[in-house]
C-alpha cells in the first residue's frame, strides 16, 4: 500500500468513527512530510515551467519557440501515465524518475527539431512574406525532397 493510500484510509476511518469535533488527529513524520510536499507541488511545477520557458526564450530570442517545445511535454507525461495504467504498475518513485527522464528526452527532441527547422530556414532563402511556421515547414520539406 502506498503512503497516499494509507493516509486516505486513515482519514476515511477517522471520519467513520464519528468522533466529536474536539478530537483532532494529525500525521507526523513521513506522512506529514508527504502531505506538506503535496501542498507545494503545483507551485514547484509552475515555477519549473516558467524557468524552462525563460531559459528557452533567451536561447531562441523568441516567445513562440519555447511554447512549441513546452507543448510537447503534456503528451509525454500523459503517455507515461497511460503506459503505467496499461501495465498495471503503481506510480512509485522509480516510475517518477522514469517520467522525468522521458520528459527530458522529449524536450531535447523538440529542441533538436526546432534547431533543425531554424537551420534549414537560414540556409535556404525562404520567402519573407510567409509566416515563420509555414516557412520552416516548407524549408524542411524542401530539404528532404
């Protein structure tokens, strides 16, 4: 049984007891640290995404390219969670490390694709009237034909 399941079972059992309002229960040790970590997790994820966006924005000197790269991350995370569900595995710390590695690989792949598209755009004289994404797609297709 995982720690989150154990704390939920204890909370459910305490609620079923029908104890008076004056009786309070709280977790200590690992369970308290787990609950505290869950409270800060959304803020930590948001700050990590903002930091990655800023670094990529500085790298590419663009507001759009970092969004393109970051847009690949949710599908990687969802795919990893669906794979865990399909195989019947629990979301353990090892699975979390695997998801983080997968997200890193997907991000690196997106960065390489953007770099390749920008390199092709610079090498070929693409029309300045076309939108940048259209130019990148046309240049990439021209490179492979």
